C-alpha cells in the first residue's frame, strides 16, 4: 500500500482565477479547514506576487500546523528569498520554484535560450535548498516541452537538490494515455529520478484534469496537485475531491494506493470555499454537487430505497454530505411517494396513497420539484377533505 500525497493549491493556483481572490483572513480560514481535511501540503500563495500574498503565506505558515506550508517562487533569487522569508514561521516548509520548459514559453515569454533556462533552474533549486531541504521544482508547460530537454532539466534539478519534481499540464493539453506515457518515460529516462517524488499538476481546459492526474498516479506519480471544487486558472485545476474519492472508491483499480484525506470533511470544505468566494458548485458536480446523491426517477428511487448501492457508488456520509435526497418530481414513482409520506408521519391506506399519487403526478408535471408542503396540501384536500 503506497501513499499518494495531496498538494492543495486552492490558495495559490485556485485563487489566481478571476472571481476567486480571498483576503488574508479568509485564506487563513480556508487553510485551517484544509489542515482538518488532512492535505499533505498547502500551497499558501506566491509570496513575491504581492504584499497581500506575502502576508497570507506568512500568516498561514505561523498559524497552521500539520501540513507542509509552501510558497511558489519563480526561478529567481529575489522570489525565493521572499518565499523563504514568508515561510520562516512554518513548522514544515517547502519552496516551490518553477520555470517554463516549452519552446513557445522559452521563446515568447522568457525570451531565453534553452541552455540559460537549464542554468536558471539548477541555480534556483540550489539557492532554495539554502533555506529548506524540501524543494519542489516545476517544468511549466511540461506537456508541450521537447522530451530530451525535459529529461535534462529534471536531471539537473534533482542534482541541485530538488526533492519533488512536478510535471504540470499547464494548458490542459494532455490526454490520459499520453500523459501516463510521459510519466513512464520520465521514470525510465531521467537518471536518479527515484531520489525525488514525481508530482503532477493538471489543468482542465479539455475537461481531462482529473483523468490525467489519475492516470499519472497509476503510472508512478505520488503527489498530485489539485484544488477544492477544481477552481483555478481558466477552466480550473484537477478537483481534489474527485481524485481522492476515485482513489478510494476504485482502490481495486489503483492497486490499493491511499491518501491521508479525511473524506468526511470534503463537503464542508467545498461549501466553505463557496461561502468565502461567493461562488457556487454546479448541481451535477461529482462528489460535492447538490445532485451528487439525489434521485428523481422512479426506477432509481425504488433501487436506492431498497439498497443504496444500486445507484450510489459511495455513501453521502463518506464525503460528509447531508444525506441521500429523494427528489419528488414528474419522473418519480409510487414507491418513493409512499416512502416520503411515511417519513412525514402519515399512515395511509393503499387506496388513499393511490389518490394522492394521481394528484401528485398531475402537480409534478407542472413544477420541477414537489415539496412536503405540496404533499400536505394534497393530503388535506384528498384524504382529510379540509
Ligand atoms: O500550471 C502551472 O504550470 C503552474 C505551475 C506554476 C506549477 O501552476
Ligand atoms: Zn497551474
């Protein structure tokens, strides 16, 4: 049984997305909840990005115990110094330094020749090691980088002291099989790769961030970078709750890999983020969406009421979700109606239930959901004749 480390970047990559910025106090509140959730690493921010980010990393480093606290830093001495300064109060700290490795990024963004990028990466890692022995190196835009160059830069970063090598799919370009192969190739072609943990960081531009992350884990990655509710740049990052539950529910497929996450805290963490940022989760969102454990159709309701496992592959309690929700609507059957009436405390004859069912169906055709108050009105009219 091997552990997969959960690196949460809600407060860094997640916060970078439009509409998700948080105050220092809000970030602290979120970080405390992430610690309760059991994440291994909290990327608290990008200390050099702004005074506010620096303060947030500093406060989280001082106040949050348990997870490793991390700050992002470009491969520049001044960024790394600021990260180290902000992290001073941390029980355990990590500096995460990165540089772009794809031709397009090196040419148009960095305006640096590849050899200079190699030098900078090596120097940055060695410099970061002066402040902590936990240094992560990321090859930004790894999935669009030239393969041999990627191997070389990873080798140099490990030699310089990187303990975690992160492979980001920065623009969400990869597809699962190809990404899995990239991880395999890195494991087979980079000397001393076993001295570092391989991490992945996937974006969701083509809706494959979670699938790509999971395939990378299956092929040897042991740290996964993700965010609560999948928030992040553009279409977002891989959703933490989906990765964690996929590993848990499909332990058989993933060879018993496990995480340290207390899954019962997932729903609460998701909703705390919503409250803080004023965002919402789509109802059909996997694991934490309002409909994740809701059933409206008669066939499904009958199944779930007889045995929840017929249509639920995990239980709502496992993720801290309030409970399975039987939604009464136009697709619902008599079985669900009868169970609801019983739950509401009504002992009715089969004949009475038939009458109520007929009225209920007529009403359900006119509105999206039939509530307890609607049923009460029908009962008063049809049974009590009030
Ligand atoms: O997407 C990305 O490449 C990043 C890196 C800084 C890790 O966020
Ligand atoms: Zn990213």
